[in-house]
């Protein structure tokens, strides 16, 4: 069992060969793929991909990089989609203090409102936390949700511990495979294994061996092998543990992985 907890399989980068990408993932041993949305406009694409490919399960939310073109009625569309679709989480949501220009006020409003949606639906969240970990944590403490995943985590050990206290898992993927990512690799090696889940963020964040080419979920076994090497563990134990962690934090994913 091997679960990719974050993969944008609906992205245009996969339009030419999505069937082959999904089949390569299956043959590589990937048993579950979480496909998060980024805006209301792609809720339908995420739903379609997850209906077409048995490995996939959807999450719905509005990404901080897309909030400037979002409208308040999109929140009701999100609620309706979550009532209708078998979503495993609300996401991808959060804050991004890297992009320029950015509307921090709008990002904060959308993040807080979508946390409330998740809380009211009893769903975990998939968090985008780029250069905004402390602000993300502050709002999580204010608006409690039933856990989730800090996607592409790159914060400090102290920040990691705070997420863990709140019932979150931390997503590790291609960035961890780069030898120069020493702080991230140290975290991957020393955090409690029960706090870690694996992801690709495909088509983005390619692992070291792909260079700048497109990432895909079939790379997950090699990413797991890097984590195993960093921790001095058998890769089969890493695969089993991280998959169990994913199923624990995303309870609705259970049927997707069986």
C-alpha cells in the first residue's frame, strides 16, 4: 500500500496521457491518490478524474493563489459540492506569503471561511503553508478542524510539533530528495514516523532525479525509498507506516485504498 496524499491529476499537464499516468501509478504500487482542487472552476475536473480512475479520491477547496478571482458565492458552491461529492478533505486551502503581488487580507478571509466549512462538515483539511506557517497555526487554533495535512511542509521542528499537537500530518515529497535540502531532510529523518505522509504534488515539485521535468504519482515509491534511507529503515515499513498515517488522518480515504 502506498498513498499519494497530494496530486493534481486533473491538471492540463496530464491531458495528453492521463490514462497512462494513472496506470503507471497503479503498476508502481500506488493504491490511493488524493486529488485536491484549486478553484471553483476545476471542481468539475477533479470530480471527473476521480470518477474515471478508481485510485483517486477528491478534495475540494480554493487555493490561496486563486482567491483574488474567487467570489463569495463560491463558498456556497464549495458547501454544495462537499454535500454532493465523496470528498476526503477540504483543500487545497491556506496562505501563501511567497507570491508577489498578493492580497493578504483576501487570503486570510478565504482561509478562515474554508476552515469553518471544514469544521461544519467534519472534514480534515489539506493546507498550503508557504512562508506562512505561524499564521496558519494561529487560525487553526481559533477555528478547530478534525486534523489534516500540512502539504509540502518546510517549516521548523518547533512548527512541526505544533501541527502534530493539533492532529495534523506533515506531507513530504520531491523536495526531500534533493541533497541540498539539508534542513528538510533532517526533519524527514527525525520527526516521529507517525507524523509523516507522502505526496508528489504532481505535476509540480519533481524529485531530484527528474530535474525540471513533469512529476507524476508513479515516482512515489522512489520518494518513499529516499525517506527510508534517511531514516535507516526498510522501505516496506515506511510505505506501510505512511499509508496508515494517511488513512488515519483522512478517514474517508479508506475505501479508496482498498
